C-alpha cells in the first residue's frame, strides 16, 4: 500500500490498493464471488485442508458440483486424507446420489477405519436407500468408535423405527440423556 500523492504526514490520508492508480475511478460492475471462478490455485495450491474448507463452504451454498471438485482436489493432493474422500461422498449424497456416495465412504473407511464420521456417513446413505439393516451396522460401528456421536445414534434410531423396532430404538439412547458424559 502507498499514500496518495500530495498528502503530508500528520494529515488525514487515504491508502490506495496496489492495483489502483492515484485518481483512478473505482471499478464498476458486479463484485467478484470469492468462492466463484478464478484461480484459487494461486491462493492455496498444495494445501488439501484449504481445498476441503472451500468445498465445505460451497456445499453450504448448495453448489455441490463445485464443492465436489474442491474435495477431489484435496484428495488428489493427499490420497490418504480420509476426510477428503468422505467429503466427496457427502457432496454426492446431499443432492441424493447415495449409491455413488457409498463408494467414497468405503474409501474413507479403508484409509482410516477409526474415522467415525465415514462410518456414520455410509450408514446415513444406506438408510436413505432404505437398506436399514446395513445402515444400523454402520451406525453401530460409528458409535463404537465415538460413543458421543449423536448423529449416528439418531440415524440408528431412525433406521430401527423404519423396521418397526421401536423398543430397540428407545434403548439405543443412554438412560437419562447421559450421551455427553463418560
């Protein structure tokens, strides 16, 4: 940044961006979408975590195809990144592409069998496909890994209720709501 020409120290001044010339009018037109087109490779070329974060932001905006591309970039930069593979699956599952999503959840589980979110995600995709028995097994594994995984407990509850196993569903939550306590 530089001071506007003609201003003296001690007087109010304006700072110009390096891309603007003194006295040049501000650019008019639509503002650039910070998550949109452009060369993001210049911002974070080799950091899979940043590609994952960008993908999550795009997913929240329901821009799933763009999000999936970011997750794929993260996975290509770090093929052992279970979170990236799981996020590809989640990006596919959000618009209802559950069969495709299951493949990516399997990859995440293969890479990191202790990653409870991948077990939960596969269980949720299977539940949405009405494959309830299989879904229950994946929810149970997620709960085994992380006993506090409330989404896995809820998914298991829904799958059990879909099979009219309400008594088991009631028993799937700890007595007195002790889910958050050891």
